[in-house]
């Protein structure tokens, strides 16, 4: 089984997004977390499920929220590079990718 690890910046994005949604509607942050967990469970089962990007990452779009999970496979570890909003500052996360 593969391990999933968040880069520190990606973890911050995830926590900030969940907090934002909780402040706007109770339990909505938990629903975002559940959606991210669903995506990561799929990635564990099928590591290459996400659409390949030019930055040696893969991207999976969340169903209910306007975010994408960008991840990079390195050996037995899958690194979550970003939880990126789909309509804000595209490509900001590229500097985090290991070649």
C-alpha cells in the first residue's frame, strides 16, 4: 500500500479551506474533508487515476467543491502538493513540485 503525505503548504490550504467552509455553514468543512478523503482513497487504490500535468503531477477535481488535488508520485509515497482552488491563481503550486 502506498503512503499519502501532505506537503506543509498543501496541509495549510486544506485546513484553511475547511475552516472557511465551516465559518459559512456548519459541517460544510467536514464535508470538504470527507470529499478530500474520498479522493485520496481513490489515489491509494489507483495511483495514476489523476490527469497527468506538465509538472510531473497528477490532478483530481473534487466533485462538490471548486478545488483540485494535485499530487506527485515518488517511489512508494504519494505527496499531496496542493489543494488548489480552480478559479484562483492557477499554477501557483508549481514551485512545490520535485522534478
